[in-house]
C-alpha cells in the first residue's frame, strides 16, 4: 500500500500480537495531516475482543513524540473488527485492514480506506462518558488536583452541569491511578440503587484486589473464600468489620471513586426516599471508617465522588438534624473547559474526520457561543460537519457552517442540548435559575440591581458562576443559553 514499516516489536505479554510502526506515503500523510509515524497493531486472533482496542488506546496515550496520537491501524483477519471499531467512534480513530487482503495483494488503496472511515465516522457525536484515555482532553488542573488529594488520602466531590465531563474525569483519573499500581474501586450509586448492593460491591471488589495482588484472602463474614456473597449472613451487620479486615490486607490506601453521589441525598434522589436514606447511612458509616483508620495511623480510603448537586456535603442540616456528611468531602466544581482545551478537543477530533479549523474565528465562535461546554461544542461541530461537500478531503470548516449549526432547532441539535442543560440546572437550582432573566435583562438598571444583589448575597447565587452558567461578571458564559432565558 506504499507505507513503510520501519520498526517491529513483539508484544511481551502475547506472541500473537505485534506492534508495527509505519510511515505513510507523503501524499497520504499530507492529505490527512498524519505526518508522524502511525501505530499499527497486528493480531493473529480469529476474533478481536474490545480489550484489544483498549490496548491500542493505552499505547496511544503513552504519547510517544514520534507517533501520531489521533490515529492507528489494526491488522487482523477478523471481518467483524471494523464494526467493533465503529462502535467506539468518538473515542478511537482506528482503520482496520484485513490481513488476508494484504497477503493476496488485493483490496482498496490506503488513501481511500482512510478517507472512508474519516468521512463516515462522526467522532463529535458522542453523548456517553469518555472511557479511553486517548479521547480525554484538557482538565489538566482538575486531574492534578485529584492526584494531589488522593496522594494525601483526602476526599473530594466533583460537581458540575449535566454532561460537563464529571464521569469522564473520574474515568480518566481512576485509570491513571490503576496504571501506577494504586488499589482502585469504582461504584455508581444509580446502578447499585440499594444499600446492600453498595456493601457487597465494595467488599467484593476489595476482595478481588487482594486476590490479584497475590495476598491470601482474609476470612470474612460476608464473603466466602472465593469472594462470593455468604447467603447465611446479613451483610449490613458485618460489612464494616469485613471492610476493615480487607483494608488491612491491602498494601496501600484504597482509592474509591463514587459516581452519582447526589442520588444518596434523600430529598433529591431517584432511588426513593427510603433507599436513598439507607445509602446515605452507608456513606456515613464509611466516613467513620475513614476517620477511625486515620486516627489509628492505618492506611484507609481516599474518596473521589461526582454528581450535579453538592447538597450532601454542602448543607449542614438534613430534615432538621445534623448532616453527618457535611464537609466530609472538599467541594470542587467542574466548570466548562478553557478555550485552549476546547480548541485542542475540536481540532483533534476534527483531524480524525479530515476536518480542519484553520480560521481562528471558528474556535472563537464555538467558545463564545457554548462557553467551553464539551457536549454542546461537540454537538455543534457534529452538525456542521454534515455540511461537508461530498468527498472534499480535507475540509476546512467555514465559520458559516458553525453559525448555521448553532441556530438549528429541533431534536438532536445544539439548541436542544442547550435547553436540556438549562432545564437540568433549573431542576437542581431553581432559585438561582430564576435570577437569570434579571441578571441578563436588556434593561441596564434591572441588570445592575440583580448583579449587585448577587454580589451581596453570594449564597443565593453560589452555583451560577462555579457551574459556568455565568462568567465572573454574571454575564452569560454560554451565550446560546441567553435566548432561552430572556424571552
């Protein structure tokens, strides 16, 4: 196909895998902006499993300065590999090449193959949390903050707008911590739903870590030797005792990541008041474990959790009684991305689709209109990409394509996503959302009075700025939202 393979490396863990580093033909590299070396993984399996794509993602994330971080090739005889890659669009840009075709000297040329996947795979259109490290952009300050807290055993709560990237951040940091050998457990309260499920998931995963490290599993009341639930024992009566035993068996502090933490706040939970209250009691007991082990000088648990509403750590009272989780976790608010981070995301994902953003006004417009919110920005770029002239590769995205995309109405448009973000914020923080028509009023006196009030009563507008709804002057940060607020 005209590509030069200059370095081969057999995988140390599996001889059925070879890593090949290739240089694309000059005309192909120029067309697709693939001027660096391209990573190729050759596998001899009859069927490619998802873990193979994860291996490629991790190798790309290692950031070899000579290797392109946005594109890779998978060489395999599995005809189903292309569909597997397509399902990972938005996270990985991988070209699958059938190794049998190479042996027979048949098949389409390399340029046409790359062009096909770049035109048909929309990497902007992704609404699920990011799981692959190669698809995670920016947030360097937030990652450093969480690493700092975990190294010291501190607990942190990450809170922000819907689809602002909270789960993606937890995914990225938890994987990074695992890669450096830390004992890591991930729990999602919205999936577990009950206190008993929370107990068992935490104990079972902790037991699994002990086994993986080669330690002899301790004798527990709630689990059998092989880590299965003991049907003869009620978990709630012994889970704290067994958790302490398991923590003693770990060589280092456990790092616990909990998503959807606000589902444990009874008055706002979708689990129902009774179940949420039970889960909240679990968290209170967990706080007791953290504090007692810290006081005794034993390695305990560092907790990172995420949600929309920080009430569980922010409010001193719950139903007229002391909230025992008040200030247990230090609050960190995930505002939208910085302009530089948003620009990197837009350009990198665009490169995987043979799109260029050579006009700086395109990046300026996206940041002005959507304030760095990752989902809203990606949606606008996705809609604009549909305007690409047929088979124009590369396509330099014009400003008017983004402007038209931002003005579109109806389902699955940037405007519908902006409306959803505003509705979510209004549901959680109705009083603060009610201030927006005054803060953004066309009447100068009305707007000035509202801003003065917000400055004098910061608790009444505590989340507008930290969640990225407004800037530091109470003006719209997501300008596309203003038209929905000011009728």
